[in-house]
C-alpha cells in the first residue's frame, strides 16, 4: 500500500501532503534520499522535479519533512491539516444529519406524552407533595416498597415501579424541548447557504451527544409512563392511605398534629383531580376539578381537561421552567422521612 520503494531525490520539490500513515507495527524506511531511516509514522507526499513538474509519490517520516523542505513543508502541513479537519467536519455533519433524522421524529412524537407526564407530575407535586415525598423516600431507602410494620409483622402495601420517575428530576420535557429546538435549528442551519465552518463546528460540538441526550429523555419517559399508570398511582394512593390510617399520630412534615392535611388530589378512573375550595356566601364549597387524564393518549389525542369553575393554571404547569436541566427537583430533596415507609423492624418505633 505505502509507496515504500520510491526514493525522493534530495533536490525534489514538495507538491502536496496527501495522507498520513502509522503508527505502524513495523517501521518502514523513509523515502527521502538523505534519510532512509526506518520510521513508524509519517506522510505520503507527492513531489516534483526541480522545476516543480510532478514526478512521483513517496513517504516521508513524521519529523523529516521539515528538515528536508523547510517552510514549504510547514505550509503543506497546514493545508493537509485543514483538509483533514474539513473531511472530519463533513463526516461529523453527515453523522449528525443521519442521527437527527432518526431521533427527531421520535422525539417529536413523544412530546405530547412528555407534556402530560409533566403536568401530571406538577399536579402531584403541588397537591400531593407528601405522597410524592413518600414515594421518593420509598425508592431511595427501600427499593420502592411502601409498607407498614405492625404487630411484629411487616406488610408491603405496594411496590413502586418506575423508580427513576420518582427520584430523578422532572426534566424530561424541558430536555426534549431543548434538544428539539437545538437540533432542528442546526438542521436548518446546515441547509442554509451561509454556513460557516466555525459556527457549524461549534453547534456540532453541542450536539455530538444527541443520542445520549435522547436516551436520557426516553428513559425518563419510560419511567414516568409506568409510574403514572392509573392502576399504579391508584395503588400508591391506597398504600399511602393505609399507612396513614395505621399510624394515626403521624402527620406530614411541616404540619402540626390536628392540622388538616388530606390529599388535595385523587384519582377518578383515569383522571387525576385537584380539590378546589370556593367560599360562597359564607359557606365553603368543595369541588373536584379534573386536571389530567392519565390515559396518555397517543400523539394528538391528549386530553387535558379543565373544570367549569376552576382554572388550574395548566398552561403554566405545562411550561418547562427556564432553568438548568438538573434544576427542577422539587420532590427528590426531601430531607426528612415523611412517613413510615417500609420501616425495618430495627428502626421501627412509635407505633405498631
Ligand atoms: Zn526520514
């Protein structure tokens, strides 16, 4: 393959560096007449006679070129580096277009579901904060088991699936949106006539991990999907309810015993409802307002219903907060133990 048998005369002119080779497992002799030393790495060059007429292609060791050709070599090396960079850039751009062409349609198809997940989680965080904390705690400390320990017997009431939904931040939607915007605008940019290499390189640098970023989103989506199944959530509510009933002295952190702290959220079939209170002519009226239908409809058929006399701010709920991708963890930072979650016999105290 390498033109190892070509000798480059001492008075040859350098025309172009065409390629590089090595490191080789076995050294090959330098093509320069004045060198002929075995090298493991070097360049394939085209050279000419004294008047610059092309006369052949040979190999030059990686440090010999400058000795033999001086500034001509440096210029040729710069030109070669630029050529290599441009080729790498083209390849990277092609890879990006292929990958984004595959990922973006999937991502866009997932956005409506991500939005519903997002709203559902926000509703739960706002209106059933301690349930969320219980779930987070259960996932962190007891492999997702919510249970009670009573009369010397431990009973698991429920085991949470979709663990990462409860423990990682609720940032799949902002992440997906950001990725969509970034990748789409870059695709457009690459198709526009005024692409500059520098800008393309910069943007490409931000998108080399497009697969990884989409992977994080789909993982969070899968977890949310299983955590937000109505049957799953129903069991969670039931488990929390049972734990609460079996520990009458327990109350949510931040509240005093006797304070009212019922859940402000419930499931009606597949619909997550928020409790709202109106004070009308001196009497308090309590209404349940549907907030999110957890039967996550496929693309385009998502239903986000609002009650007649209550306007939960779903629009703002569904808007990703403007902050860093890791900044939206509101349920995961529960410092205290919110309730008896799968408490082991050794640590069990205060009830039973
Ligand atoms: Zn050499």
